[in-house]
């Protein structure tokens, strides 16, 4: 029992909840008026887990019986929608307020083959409550470098921003190396 409690405690230390700074100007999703600082501050980026996922990891039993892709309650957005295998950023966001339509995730990645960031944009709706977004760099957007397979390749640095319909930042999170560049 003590071991399980200690492991649970250590897991919470390893994956901290991160409340991000509110942006100066964002709009209310329902009225279009400037959102209050309280509404913006209520948005919370809980965690980002970057990692490789094979195409088979998305396969569910229902697909063998003619069903479409089972998204398991997540929003899955891919740089190349027809390709499933790739490097994903599993992102959980808490939104205690109303749904935000027409937001977009802007993912900037420095890959091992270039010192310059490449930007990927994913259109989305920010649902009310806690929700997971799986943002994938798939197909030719994530290949192996320096003789490594795509599964063994890691980004050098990355930054993820959530933007409203006018392009104003709602949330932002980056890797350590991104912040030190």
C-alpha cells in the first residue's frame, strides 16, 4: 500500500498541472466581445505528452466490422489525415466555460534535420470540460533522420500555442530547449 501511494505521489510530481498566463485580448466564443481575464485564466493546459504512435495503435475492433476510426473520446488531428503513424502531441485542456469555436493549434517543431522551426496548424473546436487533443505529425511530415527510423526520432524542440479565430494566443507551452534558444 505504501509503495502504491509513493508511486502515485511521484507520478503527480512528474506530470504537473500547468496553468498558463491569460493573453491580453481574446474574444468570448459566444458573443464575439472581448473575453474577461477570468474567462481566459480559466482555460488550463493540463499536460502535453509527445511521442511516437504507430498506425496500428489507433486500430480498434469496430474497424474490422466496417466501422470508421474509433477516436476513443479524443479529437485526433493529423498533418496528413490519411496517414495514422507519426509523432503525436497528446494534449489535455480544461475549459470550464463554454465551447470555443474556430480555434486552432499552432505547433512549431525544430526537427533533427534543420535548425529552423517548421509550423503546423490544426483547426479545432475547444470543447467545454476536459478534453484530449491528439495532434499528429504524420506521413512525410515525420520521417527518420540520421539513419534512425521515424519511431526513434525525437524533435529537438517544440512549442504549442492555442489561438482564437483572430489569431490571439489563448494558451502556450514549449519544451525546455525551445525556451532556451
